[in-house]
C-alpha cells in the first residue's frame, strides 16, 4: 500500500481526496493537516510515502512545507506532490525547485490524482506535458546569460540522449518505451543512468537539463 499524507486548509477537499485515493485500492491515507506547519511536523513523524500539499495554507504555505520536507537540504526527504487551484509558472517552478515530485491542478480529475501519487511513490514525477513544456521554456529563457549548465559526469550514450529528449517533451515511460522500441524496464534503466550522470533527482530535473543545455533548441 502507498501511504499518503494530505494537507489542505479545506476539509471538504481533504475528504474528497481521501475518498478518491482510497478507492484506488493500493493507496491509504495515514494522516491529514489543515496548515503547513502541522503538515511538516506530522509528516516527519508519520513518514508517509507521498504527501499531497495545497499551496495556500495557514501558518506555512505548501511551497515552503515542500522545501522543508523534500528540498535539497532536507534530511531523509519525503516525496511531495503539490496540488493547487493556481496554474502559475512561478508556483510550478518554485514547487519543483523545492523538491516536489509533481504538480497537479485540483481540476485535473481523479485518475490523474491517483497516477500522480503512484508516480511519486515510485520515484517519478508527474507534471502535465503542457505545464512542463511551458515551465521549462520559461526556465531556459530566465537562465540565459547565467553560469553554464554543468556537464554530465560521464558522456551520455546515444540512447540516453534520445531518452532525455523524450523526457523533456513530456512523454511518460510507456510512451517512451513505444517510441524507442524497448521495454518499460529498459526506459527506467536509461532514466536511472541519466539521473546518476546528471545529478538529477527526478525526470523534471532531467527535462530542465535538456532545455537548459540547448538540446531542445
């Protein structure tokens, strides 16, 4: 079972999420909070597999709560998916920089909510392709003129380069497997190798590297 912690200041939203997630059969909600500070404290105690955080919450917003639990300086990080009403580039960018394993809009629908939790639990990141591409183009433009993108610790193979470009285009693992004519397990192997060589924590950071390094020009 995938253990999930919910944080949203609206009880009706938490109740709805709980019903959707627990109906999936492989997910259980182990705790809830109505504010960000309590969410961080309880999540650290309960150690869920995935946290679902709203952005606008009392005491501590979801972006800062995400940084504390999943950011670069977090000790023993917990996976967080940010779920919000607001489709703003600055929110998406901050959430991902702060370590989020996904960014989902509340009107995305039950199926995508469940898939976002499953993706985070297996170490993947789910962000809708439209949001991903818009965000990464913005990141690329805003980083122009800054320090150069670090080089991989080892050269990328031709297959890894192909996989990297497909990730940056927003494709899922299943779509990548079909496009590359390989098995899903081979795709996962390519992604794991890419993360090691590029020092990336998830597929969103891989995509960001592809755009920032000029591979998607």
